[in-house]
């Protein structure tokens, strides 16, 4: 059997695997991040790369169709090509896909290479490396990716041959076609034998299929050939489905092969599909975009968002959000946004368990505890005078106010006008009446740095 990427698609298992890979990559949200100096990153939607990848890659295709086609080229041929079209300022405005079968690499004496592209009319166009975005699959020379179809052509050829045999078998009313005719005499000459053979085949084919066979002159028909049971035809067809799924690293249950699937392992196989199949493909896309389309000086990062593929059922998501909110690494509004709900005012602050404190507060408490434990026993036994007791209480109170004020100043940061949630937080943390905090906030008419804000909060908390 002659096997090519196009003929391999006649196998339902190959088409299903390629379609799953292509549609999954095409449906993943492509996120563009701007890296921050503190190590974080912010989503951006006003960058030219986001408009190109997520809005309009070229004048003919939308992003889904474009990515689906490129991933199909990668899965079948191991390569995907795009012509880079720029404007007079050098900005990339379009990525025009090129069919891999029309692209050849030409090595130059300098060690560089360029692309020779044949258009539909047969005319060749030569493009340098800088004008072609080349997505490669697994490669043995670093220039061209290897075609999975070409590497597995024997296996796929067997599957195509079995599929063709099955079609012919059932087209012949599910009867074997092999056989021979016993003739007790002999034909006059070879021409007579040829005429008999052709008349017999004509009488048993086409519209005459299934009619009663009549033989003369003592002829007998002997059927030969291996039955489908002997050839294990059905077992071969099932094995070929698993073999194709193995080739593309797609779980068999995703192409409707449920022979060995159970309710307990399908969910795990779906997670493995994300981790071991789609993640390498996404990393291949991201690395190629980063190295081929962006400059080294760009603080831009590309990432496919797998959040939707990794979403569990309602119970699992509820436990995930609850853990994140209770431990302080997820805000309530972030959980609402993840569930496609609009944010609500006042739910942007992370919560923290009451039995947990920040490191600097813990150190202050430890120092106070050690100092109290180090006091001589006789001083504890002797009742202090009233003024000493008041002074000690005032000292601890002032230390507590100072620690709380520093923590509030770090959390609030610089702001010309404090928000209502900040005012409420200050009132609760310092145990100051809300109206007094509101009056204090109204008197702040200029941005305060952290030190000045801390001093102002200490004054507010001490002057009760």
C-alpha cells in the first residue's frame, strides 16, 4: 500500500487522532504576559502578538482555523510553515500558512539555509529564514521535522490494506472471491481457456453477483482462501486502532475505543492526555513563538492556558477554591472570575487564618514571651505598684499598635484617597471607631509613603 499523509486520513483512527490534537490546540486560550521586575507577570491584550495570535493571524482565517490547520500539518507531516508579512515599520501584521508539501529547504555554502516554495502554478519562490516561521516536530537534523506518517508507513499500510480488504469482502456479499474450477477434459487452445475465464467472471460480477453458478462438462468449483476467522480480521482491526492511538499518543477512549476503559481510569487518562500529550505540543508552540517572532529584549511571555482542560467536577472545584481562599493564596473575587462570575466589591483581599501571623509579628511576640519568662521569680511574686503596672500595659499596647500599623501600611501602600475597604480594615485592626477613622482619612490630602503612613496610623491608634 502507498501511504501518504492524505491517504492515511482515510483511516478513521488517524483522522480522529489528528482532529483531537488540532482542535485541542486551537481551542486553548493563548495568553500574552508582560513580565514585571518583581518576578510577577501581567496579562496584556494591547500587544501586537496578542492581536496576531488571538484575534486575526491573516486576512483569510480566524485564530481557531489557523491554529487547527497548523497543528494538523505538524501531526501529519512534522512541519508547519508560515510566511511572515510585515509593514513598512517592520512589524508583523500577518502570518500566511504554507502547505508543507510545497516547501523545500536549500542549504547554502555559508551553512545557512533558505526555503524554496512552489505555488499552485508550479512557480518557485525563494524566502530567507527571516521571512518564514517554521514550526518543527521531532527532528533528526534540526532543519526538518520527521513525518509520523512516513515513519509508521508499514503499520498504516497494513491498516489501509485490511480496510480495503474488508470493503471488497462485503462488496462481494461477504463471500470469499478465491477459487478454482476443475475441468476433466482440456480446452482446445489457450484462447478458448481465456474466453471461458472471461465469460465466467462476467457471469459472476457486477449486476450478476449472487446468481446461481452453472457449470458444464463435469466442471467443479473449489473454494480456496483463508477465512476471516482464520485471519483474525476483527482482532487485527481493533489492534490497529490501538496502534494508531499509540502513534499519536492519544488515549484510546478519546477515539471511541472503550475496550479497556473503566469509570475509574478514564479521568486519569484524560489528565495524562493533558500532561503528556498536549503540554509538549503547547511547549513546542510557545518556544517557537518566543524564539522566532519575539526579540530577546522583549519582556513578553506566551502561554497556553490549560485551566479549562484541567477543570474537575463541581465538588473538586469547590474544594480547590475553599483551600485557596482559606489559606490566603486565592481571593474570593479570583474564584468568582474563574467560575465566570463578575467580581464583587470588598472581596479582593486575601483571607488569613486567625492562628497564623506574619514573620515579623511572630518575632515580636516571641521576644515579648522570652522577656516575660526571663523576669526574676521574686518580681512576679511581688505585686507591682500601680504606676509601674500602667506603664507596662501602655508599653505593650504601644508595641502592639506599632506592629499593627506597620502591617497595615505595607498592605495599603501609597494612596491619595483611602478606599472604603481600607478604612474598614484600619477600624477593625486598631479597634478605632469607624467615624473617627473616616475623619482621619479625610484629613490626608497628599500621598504618604510607608513610613509616614505608619507614623500616622500609630498616632491614630494611640490617641484613643
